[in-house]
């Protein structure tokens, strides 16, 4: 069954997976996608803000990579 929640036309179960419970926020890793400002703006249907936040985050990643490359450092995922 599909519900009209946020106009995304997703099953109700999918919406429950994406919802951010304020009580759980303190347990989530900083990298949880539900905390990304671009995603929050997208869910609020603020496409302009979502796009600018995404570009800001991508530019930050490019700048970090450029700085690592300049130092000769290799990127490695955190464990």
C-alpha cells in the first residue's frame, strides 16, 4: 500500500526507515545519511537549498582530496 507522505509515493515502511527519531540522534554516527543537510532540505522539498548543500559538501570533499594529494597522503576509510 502506498501513502501520500511527503509526496514521495513510497510505501509507509520506506518512510519509517528514513524518519529520524530525535531520541536516536545521539546514537547515530556522524555519517548517517539522515543527518545530511542536503537530504533534510530535499525531504522538505527545498530543492534550491538541497542543491546548494550538495554542491557545498562535494566541494568540501574535493578540497580535502586536493589537500591530501598536496601532502602525498593516501585516503583510507576509517575503521
